[in-house]
C-alpha cells in the first residue's frame, strides 16, 4: 500500500527517462523480498487459521479470507506486474519503447488492483487476531 501511495503515484509524474531509471532501481530493490513478503503473508494466514479456536470459528474464517486475498495478490502480481517489471528491466533509459506510457498505465492499474486485495487481507488478519483474543479472554 505504501508503494502505491508513494512510489506509484510519484512514478506517474516524472519524465520517461526518470521513470525508467526509477522503475528499474526499485525493481532491483523490491524483487528479492516481495515473494517472501507475499508468500509469508499467505502462510501467516494459514498459521493464524490453524491457531484459531477452529477453522470454522469467526477468527479462523477471517484468517482464511485474508489468505485468499493474498493469494489473489500473488496471482495478480505474477500474471501482470512481474511480467511488466521484467519487460521494463530491459528498456534503455534514453530510448524506451514508444508505448511506454501505456505499459506504465497498465502496471499502475494492476498495482492498484493488487493493493485493493491486500488491504482487506490485512484487515481480515487483524480482525482474526482481535476476535481470537476476545475469545481467549472469555
């Protein structure tokens, strides 16, 4: 989400050469840890569901729903943004392709879609923890 609020919006306001250079630099930074973060979020939700009072309890169902949201994040990323990132990695800063703006717009569109799945995923995890905690206190 922070990436969308800060980086993606900023990237849409810079020149083409700055965009290409910045996108390539951020990809080198994000690529190593994004799979760990997203897969970790999915696995964390599964563990949360297992540790809940029961998979059919409210907290268990919220954890599973959160995991499903992060599976959607992963599917969107692998089918769109990761492919576009690999494409942009080969662009020359001085001479990107003529359709660079369309490619950037497509990347941003799918990045927003990814974010729109990650927010409810995180909310489900937080609620699952709160519901489980309330269950344990009673």
